[in-house]
């Protein structure tokens, strides 16, 4: 069996401790932790000076192109504990036709749909399962809008963990069946992801499971930060002007901002991008808090959007998302479901990129930001497509031909023109 050297060669590790994101209190590394004593997410801290002496850019470039090439930046101590399904370096795709249409200099998509289980959840959940494996966890539970549950089912089954998944009843059918087929115990719940999270919390003692909810364990952030590492390396360590990120629980935007600060402290990058949190109008608690100048977001009532993955009424890391946006000079904005669906169709029909609704929200957000003067046409922009469009409902394609009858090619051509 083929194994990347990243999964067989031991690397030095530099985790020094964990830190409460609200109080700064220190927690011991290499022990199982959930939230801090203050009920806030824990952040992994590293000996960055030691890391800078142990690894350089040329050495990194010589390693196989997968997520585990960044071992020095990651918390896992030993390769024997890594749980991998082949986390490739995802491509960056230019939306050339969209650039021409709106007169933009550079619109790049970081296409995370190429990862295992076809979404960026493979990064964070793969890392979290790896650390749970290293720390002796055998039973886990998660609330999910779909893709995180699928990733946990896959990585959990890979290492023999018992996985319990709770998802809103309107979660895309493909996601629910995917979770079940990958070996997890899955239930549909008549509520939102926040209601599913309450079930996970309520069952923690009786079921003796570890809570894998977003940011309730420290390591999903560390997996998600590899998006920022990859992006920096792929762009020759010259980061874009602006990053548009679909924001629900916000682990990715928090993780990328964390690693950009780590890279800056190591002297690997000269500047950091503006971070833009994109939400749907039907569930935009971060946008409202940003506009109101608040550090925490109020729970969103009656959350509803076609972009199920960012339908998160209340994010435990809201203050970290808002800090990343503000500290970077970025902003938060929301887009309508109609704009999301239009962007999804445009990216597919004009540029050949099958974006998820959440990923398409970033394109809709970018177009709104251009129109409102929040970014400039000559800014180099990166949009994150967080999952594959094939995992979501698509428009019908139900035209037929009778092979026993003459084909009216003129009518065929006319129908094709009308569809454009």
C-alpha cells in the first residue's frame, strides 16, 4: 500500500500549551480538553521560534503535496496516530469568464471540494479525529448541517470510533445517506443545528461520548488552518489582497487568521489579507454584530437559507470571527438566497466550477462588494468553495429524444439558445 512519507516519517513537534481564547489562561498540552473553564474555545500555541529553526520553505516544498506536509505547524505528536484518507493539496482555479464579465483583475477559487468526503470539513475533522485517536477517545458525537457529519463518519470509521450524528431534518438527502453509509449512527432532528447541539450536550454524561461540536474541542481549528498554509505556499508566500469565506461556525476563518499570524511571527509572510465573512441574509448573526460594532452576536431567530452549511444561528467562536475580520481590515456581509443560486449557476455554466451553495455565497458576496465599492476590481481575491455542488439538489434536466423519430436539429438549436 502507498503511504506518503508525510505519514511515515516522524517530524519534530512544537506545541507548547493550549490557551483560553477569552482569558488567556494556559492549559496543558497532550491531554483531552473540551472548552476552557470559561466556556470558551481553546487555541493551540506553538514554540514559533523553535519551529522557524526546524523548518524552512525549501524543505517544505520537497515534501509530498498533502495536508500532513505541515507537521511542524500541527499538534499531532506521532505519525502512528494520524488518521488519513488522502487529504490532497486542493487546486486554485481562476474564474476567467467572471473576471471578464465584471472587469476584475483576479478572482481565484480555492476548491476544497477535492478533499475526502468532497468538502473542507475533511481538514478540520481529520485533524480532530487524529488528536482524539492520539488521546484515547473511542466514542464521539456531533451536530451537523451535513458535511461535518460525513467527515466525522468517514474518519471515525477509519480508526474504529463509534460515531453519533444529529442533523436538521432538512439536511440534504445525499449528506444523510452518506453519513449512514460511512458507518455512523445518524438521526434527523426537527430543528436547527443549535438544537442538534443541545442533544449532543445533553447526552454527554449518559452516553460517554466526546463532543465534536464546532470549536468545543481545540483541534479542528488546527486542521482548518492548513487552508491558509496551502494558499500561502501555492501563491509563493504572497497572500491575496482579500479572502472571502463562507461563515457559519467560523472555524476556517479563525484558523486561517491564526496561521497567518503564526507565519508573520516566523517571518514567512510580509503581509496578511483582508478577511471577509460571508453569510446568508436568512442567517447573518456575524454580519449584524459586525455592523452593530459588537464583539458577540445575538442568536439569529428563524434561520433559513439554501446554504445549509452556513445556517448557524449562534457561533460559540463569534468573538474570534469578528476579531479576525476587524483586525485584518476586512468586513462581514450577507447575500440573498437568489444571489447565491445565481452565483452557483454562473460559476458552473461560465467557468466550469461546481460550487456548493456555501461556496457560491462567496462569489455572490464578492460581486456585491465590488458593486458597493468595498473591494477594488484590481484586488487579487480568493474565494473558498467549501464543498462539491453534486452533494446538493440541482435543477432538473428532463429533456428527452425519441430515437425512433426524426430529430429536429433546428428546434434543438433554438432550445439550446433559449437556455443560455
